[in-house]
C-alpha cells in the first residue's frame, strides 16, 4: 500500500527567504515521487519527479527535492521565494508506471512581500 | 496540440440528475485518469484506464462510471448525482516515456 503525508497544511515565508515543503511517503516498493503546483483556479503543473535515478532532483522555477529512502521523505526546497511561488503544492507517490497515484493533502504556500 | 481538454468548465446539477463529464487528449497516451479535488484532501483517483477497452477503479469509484472506447476520449458518468459529488474534477493522461501526467483544466461541479 502507498500513502503520502504532507506535514504542513500552510507555510508562510517572506520573499527572498528559503522555502521548505515537507513530504513523507510510504510504499511497499520503490516508488515514483512527484511534486505538482496548482495556482489559484488553475490546473496542475509538474514541478519535478523522482524515478530512481539521482536522489537530488531539480525542477522548474528553481525548485528541487531530495529523495531520502532512510527517512522516507521527499521534501521540496527553493533557495529564495518569489511572490509568484504562492500556490498550493502537492506531493504525489505513484506505482511503477506512474498511473495509480496517491496525492498528499497539499501545502498552501504564502509569500509575504 | 491541445493537450488534455475537459468540458464543461462549470456545471450545476440537481440531486438525482445524470451527466457526463468529457475528457479528451491528443497526445496518443494510453493511460488516462479521473480525479476529484476537495478542500484539504488533495486529489483522489476515481477511475483510470490503461488503454482502450480497459478501465479500473481508483480510490473513490462509487457513484461514477467510465468507459474507454477510443484512445483519445475518457468520459466520466454520474448516473444519479448526489451533493457529496460536489467537487472539482480533473482528467489526466500519462506520458509513460517520462512518467509525467498532464492535467486538464478541470470541471467545477455543484450538486444541489
């Protein structure tokens, strides 16, 4: 069975400061892991994905995530927040092949000027 | 290349009515899925299809039917709408080469 837990429902940062969005997962086999972003009243956009290659994954818009098997974590980071990063972020675990997915509940990121 | 398209964008139904949410993709993806998004719950998988003629249940399939007669289309049917089905519905297709899902813009459904 698979599950994913996003540890914070809301995160608030100031513009120019680092962003950390936390995600823990559970999977009985080697998972594929993703982060998606959803801006208000928009669809979902893929930020980055981990599929058993490099454990540090770089995505779009300066985001990156590190897969830590020992901690079953896949936290999303960005060195410097921008106002345009304000959105909801979803951590996703998928089975091999990527078609049966489990979404986390989401973390809403607020960026203060 | 339109990607994944969904119609309608908004719909209001009365309890007990039926309707079909349409989803189409022009990327020749075999895998397609339907999700519902509710506040504080992320997206939950309703049904998915791994190819024409093949469908399976996801996490929350009750009250929904699907079929897949062509690679392009994957409609979602509500046979007898209930207020609990008020939600935003997203269709997605999967590029197996990159393990990337492409999402449609969503349908906001309200059941009164």
